[in-house]
């Protein structure tokens, strides 16, 4: 492998659907270099061969032969904590795919390992690197919408039947859209609107008849007093989801619709078309007066590459993590609270991690 001597060396641990994408992205950039891939599945060796790097079946074997500066952990989430702790003990910084772990206890092990060893932990909530989401946050923080009163999220998509061929996706504790998909949206809501204090959820598995939910209705209370709601289903043909509208992933059919509507006392924002609605220049306010619509132009970019560049800058100590272990654990806490509420039929206060 020929790479720049100043390139950051990275290994990918777990090279399934997202891990193999990370491996390919790492090998394509000048600022980093892929040095190895590790996966328990021998078929993944094909990915390593394609990237021209050594392939290891176990983490122990990889750590014995390689000394990367950083590792991208994309194993099933139940193995995230053990893998991250093993890397931390070798002084290897980690970018952990979301969710940070499958339980808060496991997440806390990662937080503790980072504190004890001084390694950097980043959690792969890559949407925070999406320019559209960053611009939406800027709009809110500049006060263009005024104090926020509410947010409405629609996540409605049709997963292909074969998606659920993988057993972990259709079984607790890691399966179902709340922990696989909505954790992204919950993290994005925290990024845009601040901490989530309480959730109240109803779940249904009527459409797919699986052990895990396919549809959810979630009521959200934020620390700043604003309210939110999420209606979610992975069993419907629909143009309204982050994946379909934000246009960051070529694997989805893309639509020019909105998936989030953010409401403030001075204006509202339709995302990701980035349309701000408010009253005109006159001081008159009321439902009888005309609203103006202003669309913000936002350049597109691949957030996975932006996240990768950020990881390398963190490793070279020129930036601090955008989503550290504690932050990733907090988004997990919200997603787990959603499932707890759906199971108990009661509102759940989100614990602070």
C-alpha cells in the first residue's frame, strides 16, 4: 500500500454494509490510509483484497500485527464496547458506528475507558456533519425562528423484505427501527433543539408481524420547554424520511420533500428543502396575513467523508470530537427510553449519562 507518510493510519473492525463503505472511503482519501480490515466472517476478505490490505479474523490478531492510529468500529452494536475497550488499552482512538453500544451499562464502559486511557472516542452520528443539518442549526441559533415551540418529524420508508434476513435486525435488544434508524433522528433533534427530557411512545408490529416494532408514534418533551413528535414506520412506500429527502446516500430513492418541520414564534423551517416561512416586513402578525417563503441555498457534501476528515483531525489533535462517548450515550439513552415507554405504556424520563 502506497500512502502519504503524513496520512492517518486506520483499521476497520467489522466490515458489513456500513463497515465496508467506511473501508472504501478510507482507502480513497489522501489524508488517511487503510492498514487492515478485521471481521469474523471469512467472506469479508474480499473487501480487504479489493482495498489491498491485510485481513484478520479476530481483533486480537489485528492488534498483534498492526498499530493503527485509529480504528473504525462497525461490528454489531453488542460488540461495540468490548472492541472499543480493547482498542483503548492499545492507545488506538476509535470512531464507533451508532449506537455507541446496546445498553447504557456498556456505553458507560466506553466512556470510562476513554477517560482512563486518554483516547478519543467519536460516535458515528454522521448526520451532524451534513451541511443541511448544520445550516438548520445555525438558523435556529441565530434566532431566525425565534424561541422554538415545536418540531414534527415524519420518518416513513419501506424496507425491502430481505433487509430483515439478518436476524439481529428483527430481534431485541438491537433490532427494530427505534435503535437502528430513529436514533439518528433523535440525535439530530438533540443537535438542533437541545436535550430531550421525556418521551412517551406507542409501538406497533402489525404491518410486519415481527418481534420488533415496525411503526412508532413518539411524543417528546425538551429541556427548553418545546415539544416534538415523531411518526415512524419502515413498512410504507413514502417520500417523507430523512434518507429520501436529504440526498446524502445513493442507496435510497431521493425525493424533493421535507421530513422535519421546525416551529418557532418568529418563523418556521421546512427541512431539508431549507424553506423559512415567516411574516413579511410589516409588524402585523396573525393567520390572516400573508407568509413569505425564503429558501436557503446549501451546498451538498458527503457527511461520511466529512466525518472521516474530522476523525483524522481529532487524531492529529487539531479538533475535539463533535460527538464524544458521553454525547453518543445520551442519544442511546433517548432511544432506549422510547422502547421502555412503548413497552410500559408510560412516559419515561430520559436519564442523564
